[in-house]
């Protein structure tokens, strides 16, 4: 959740009278970049890139059959390249810029298109716990604006990459590419604006989303279930999952995601401070609790703890703690970790086969369900011990839970309908499902002309 | 008793497997094979084009009683067919004897479970 100038200075006025004196008299010293914050944010940005390539690529690539592994890697890679370009052309401006009129709460304008009017000396207008007073008397962040833009770029990249898990092994590459660009433009950017921008309607409502539970995980998870349903089942899907071709990749991917998530969550405080430290700690604890819970469930129900299970559990825990990382302490993290594994386990082990949809790699079951659960539990478990201004239903603030539910439902409805329309539109334009023959031969060979495990002499 | 060895497309393996189950075949072994042929395929690595003549197929091997031979062959022929060049071949051999290690039964009896 990105605090903005107006609201934070307003809060500061209410809670800390000493700030009042500072804001009323204009400072004489120009605001400067905090080198510690900036160094951490540059590293955190690299960490979040690591989550998509190679983290998610390995995690998903290991779960598909070996005839499709390169296709998944390629999807992650081309998303990284294409969405980064989209981000500087107009994505950042549409997400974090401001517009006028009735559209202001829903989408940004084009003032920052091509990063126009942004200089390397500018400080970030977005900040959370660290701020300083600018020469104009307004609070401003402590890191360069361009670092904030790049950090957010990595979030814009990983969100469409998460959806890959739902349509893996059966999508036409051209259709995938066009759909992904459209989805980022028309679904990701508005939702990011709602929740994180200074003008966003969910932000103004007070929705808490520290690092992207609704914007990233619910958003991508709902898109996942819609694409899986529209695309239909894989030709070889018969009421049970198709086994992963390389579980060592899955472990490497989950491990890299875990490492990268430290940047994702602990970087979302936009500073190197105690709040970042808390985010780091609860992220780690929630992932550990969820991994352990999933392994125990496997152990008890299916007699043996599985490697795919513990890896999936860790990712589910990381997903669920994302919105809560800046608002809960270790007890909250433990609760979130245990609950998310219980729910996601039931979802992918029992509900999915019952309903019979083919969400190839459980993008909905883990990211969608885990994200919703995390966003709602943030409204329950947010503790005033972490940030005094925010508390959840457990601490008597029932309104927060209601706001979280509104944020989740708004995202579900917008992402669900929007994804459906964009997916159908892409299908009309270029066709979205790979031909039966291509699906049988494998997407590596038919879409890219390469195979993963060659035996050239 | 006959041994059937069939070279099939990898992409048809799932279909062939299902057809064999449906025909009552309880087990068979398979392995990936690489062959060399006259026909070549273009491969591109970082902009460099080179010709590759490696052909990837899957070999399946089944030993059946004589009464099951025809329906097994039909199952493979129907499920492995695409009509394009390279659908594969089937080889049929006579089997001299079969012995089940656990019970030392021999002959056609050893090929299926009576229980």
C-alpha cells in the first residue's frame, strides 16, 4: 500500500503535532536522496526480477511436461521484456499517474507517458514510512522516482506471468502474446491505480494491500480461472493432474521465489527500516509455516510428505502474506501461513478435481485463493503494534474487514469480466488455442522450433 | 506367443497407451529412441541455421498370446495413425518361451494373471 502525500501529511497532522510545526514553516534545506533506502530498493528491484526469470519460469517449467518446458520459459521471458517496455511507454503513467474528471479514481492519465517530465534528480512522490519535507512544504519520499518506477515495473511484469500457470501446455503463442499485452494495459494498470495510486478509489476507501495481494495475486488468480475455463482442458487431461516432468526445477523455482519475495515484500515499504525488517520476518515465517503445514497434510493424508507439496505450500504462504506483510507481526504470519495451506490444499486436492476445470499448474488454486485469503485475513489480523494507524477486526476495527472484502470483490468482478472479454477478443483476432496436433507434439517444437533436452552428438 | 515392437510418434504415445489399455493389454515397456534418416530438419540456434537429421520416436514392446495379436495390432494401427510420413512401423516376432520368475510358470500361462 503506497501512502500518498495528502493522506499521510493529514495523518501526521492528526497524530504527531511536532510535524505540524515543520510543515507550516518551509524548510530551508533541500530534500535529499537517502542512500541507504535507495541501495536497498535497487537490490529489492533485482530480487523481484529474479522472481519471474528464472524463479517462476523454473517453478512452472518443472511442473509441465518436457515437451512444453521451453514454451513456459519463453512466456516468462517475453513477458519480462514486453511488459517492461509497456511500463515505460504508458503503464506507469496509467497506474501511478493522475488524471482528471470522473476517471481519476479508476485510471491514471498520460502525463508520465514515456516517463515524460521525470528527471533522475526527482524524489519518489510515493512513500510509506520514510518521508521528508520538500521545499514546497509537502512530504516526499527518500528514494529517486526512477527507482520507484523500476521497482513497480517488476510487479507489472510478474503479474501476467503468474497467469501462465492456468493455460500452460495448450495456448497458441501468438494469442498468448497479444492477450498478455492487452491484459496488462486494461486490467493490471487500472487495478494498480485503484489500490496504490494517490487518487485510487480503493486507496481512498482505506484498503490495505502492502505488496500486492489484490493487485497482483487476486487479479492474476481470477484471470487464471477465467482463461482456464474459456480455453478448456488439455487433450490429455483426465480428471487428474498431469505429472511434473522435473521436480528439481520446481524446488529451484520455489526457492528462488522465496528469495525474491524478500525484495517483493520488504521492498514494498520503499525504505530500509524497521517496517521493511518486519515485512522480511513475517514473509519468511508465513512461508515456513505454510510449507510445513502442506508437508504435514501430505504426510497425514497421503502417507508421505512430497517435494512438490512443500514447494507449493511455501509459495501459497508467500502469496498470502503479501498484502499483510506491513501490517501483521509474527503471530499473524503464523496464522496466515497455516490457514492458507489448509485452504489451498483442499482447493487443489479436492475441489479442483470435483469441479473438473483444468488449471494446469494451479495458478487459481494457489495465487487466486491464497491472494483472496491473504487480503481478507489482513483485515482481520492487522495489528496496531506494527503500524499504529492500521488495525483489523481482531483489534476491534471491523470496518477494515469490510473494506478488504470490497477490495477483493471489486477485483474479482473487474478482472473476471475484463479477462473474459479480452481473451475472447484475442481468440477472434488470432485464435488462442493451439491446434490439437501442436498440443500433442508439444509447444516447444511447434511454437519455437527448439527442444529442451537435446541429444545432439 | 508373439512380440510386437512398434516405433511410434511421441505425440501419439498417450493415444496408443489408452488404446492398448482399452484392448486389454495389461503391461508393456517403452523407451525413447533416436534414429537417423535421409530427411533433415532445420534447427536454429542464435540465428545460425543447421540441418539436423535426428528423428525422435518412441519404441513400445509388447509380448502377447496369439489370440490377442490381431486386436493389439488394430489398437496400435488405429491410434498411432496420422496419415503423414513418419507414422512409424510395427515388427512382429515369434517368442520361443516365457517364464514367470515368481512362480516358474512357463508358456502362454505366464503372460497373464489368472487370479
